[in-house]
C-alpha cells in the first residue's frame, strides 16, 4: 500500500540583494555605534531656585524663627551656573566618582568594560587587545597608560576631573 500522503513540497524564500546589503550595512553601523559606549550627561538635571524663590524661602525662615520654629532647612549645595541664566544641579560629578570607584575596587572588570569602547578623549578605538584609562588625561593614547597586568593602573588618577 502506498500513497495517501501526497507529494512533498518545499518553498524557498530569498531576500532581495538590495535588502541583504542594507541589512549588512545596518549591522556594521550598529557595531560601530556600540563602540561609543555610554555617554554621560553633564548638564543640569534639576533647576536651582530663582533669586525670588531664595528670598521667599529666607523670609519664611525668618518668620518661623520669630515664633521659635525651624524654617526651611539649609544645606543645599551651591548651584552651578551653566551660562545663559541657567542655574541648577548636575549628577555628572557623581557619575565620575562612581566610575573612579569601580576602577579602584574592581580594576580588571573596569578595564574589561573600557576596552570595548572608544577612548572618549581621542576617539580612537583599540579593540580588545588594549585598555583605556578614562582618567589618564586628554593626551593619553592607547599603549601609553601605566600597565599593571590587568590593563591600566587604577591608582594612577593623573588629570582626573
């Protein structure tokens, strides 16, 4: 007994050449963009009080203290002037401190992370065979950083911030 199942059928889908080429170009571009790495924001995250708001806050504090009460708490850090009348607070320096602390505590891991990305000062990319020290200063190039067996020397923070 034979039959009953019919013949076999196969289909083949072909990607047009122009689409295949565009896909390859997009993947290559994505790999290049990925080398840029995280780009921190150093601008203002939070606006500072205006002079009028600061005066109002001081007045409320004076009124509260006249009645033996505590006024608005002080202790706000000095606002940064970003130019053009913009004053505020930025977390950029906190980010830099966190990156430096990672490099201090986990130098091998920091070097492994940094070797995947471009040098933000020079724009050069050395790939996995070299290590980049983000705190070696703007003129540091690949191969010129102090080497400690893991990559760059995490205790050498010359020209940091």
